[in-house]
C-alpha cells in the first residue's frame, strides 16, 4: 500500500475530506435492507443522512417504508439501478450534491437484484463523492436457499464479493452451531469482507457510516445508549482509541495498516506524517483502506487520533496498541 506523494483532489476547491461519503446497501430480497436503513436514520444523532431507494418493480414500495428525515429520500424506480438506470442515478447524485445544506452522508439502498460493483463504478465517476463502504445484508435463515438457487445464486454471491462489510441479519433464527457454519461459508465466498451478526438490522452506526470528522470520532468513543433491542451493543462490540503526539512515515503507516488484527471491523481517524506538515485521513472498513492526504489538520487538530471498533472476544486490542502507540 502506498500513499500519494502530493495531496490529490478531483477539484482543487474541494478538499478530499469534504467529498460527500456514499454507502451502498445491498442484499437479496428480504435480507432486511430497509430495516437496516431505518435503524441508521433513527440513530443518526443529528447527521443529515440522505437515502436513495432503488425499487426494481414498477411501484416504489421500499421508499414508502423509509422513515425519511425531513423528506431527504429519493426514489429510483422502474428498473435496476446498476444497469438501465445509470443516467437517472447520475441525475440523482447531482441532486444530492446540489442540496443546501448538503447531506452529511448519502446512502443508496439498492434493489435486491442490483450489482453493487456497478453502482460503485457509477459513484466513483462523480468527483465530489467518496465511496465509504459497500455493505451486504444476508438473511441468516434463508441464505442457503438463495445461494443454492440456480437463478439467483450468482447474484447473491456477487453481492458478497463486492462488499466491504457483510451483516448477517436475523442471526437469532439460527442455532449457534449453524451460525458459525454460515459465517465460515460466507468467509469462503468473500474472504476480503468483514462480518458482523445482527438482529432486526441493529448494528452500531459507527460501523455503517465512516464519515470521518472530529465530532464522529468523539461520538464513537461514547457508550451506546437508547437501543431498541434486548442486547446492548457493548456486549457484542469492543472499542479502542488512540490520541497522541505521534507522527508516522508514509510507508510505515501503510505497512502498519496492512497488519491490522483480525476482528477489526472499522478504523478511522487523522494521522500526522513525520517530517512534514501534511496529515492523512484514515478510513478502514473490512479489508479496504482509504488514505487521503490533507493539507492541514481538521478542526485545529494537533495530535494524531484513531478510533476502532471490533468484535468483542476477537479483536486483539493489544495488537492495535503495538501498531499505533
């Protein structure tokens, strides 16, 4: 992994960290995508999240189920977003970018038959957007039937391999032994993606949205509160943070990020480079690492800061300490 020698930006007037972050939500029919999106909106904590919903059918049913934030929902219907709707998607993305105030985060809920890789390619063509993550939902109880179906199995597998994070939803419907087998099965199909299990789409927002700001970093260190499910997130996830007057060599930082421990689901923050005035914005989700050089630290930041979240019992916090302290 290499860092660019100079700050790169599609637009000289738009710093890279100010691009609108985009998250693509994919998953086959009935996996719980809309439930997950509604969970994100309920726990937005002041973030302006704009949702684009792609219904494959002629009637946009899914969009009517989204609990919109002040009308910030766009419906893309009458076709699959990844093929026949390429032009419509560009227009919708332009709409999102032109809104005042601009959303803090853009979420595309793709139809169950969409190819997320194609959506990502369309999004990357827009210089004012930054692809934050592709998240695939899996119906724990119905996965084997869908992956084994001669008609849809290929689409389901493609959604998994294109994803950075896989949410195994409805995990409570499987005995623990069967859930472990399912996790192994998915890992064999998508070894580069990280996995997290959930019920009713209840996943901590910091796993789903990686918009990297100082306020997000502070929020991520706070205990989870106000959950609408029986098990506290603190029982399932482990948090780690570092704030110190540390500077890293470019290549050394890239090498450290190549050695992140298992069980890590997301890492983000700002790191100062050694011997230079530049800073680096760090975004890690699954196996994908995004490093953007910044001309100046955000919000007057003076020390390097990183925060992480992982699976309790699997994340080696000591390994993170060794890497970054």
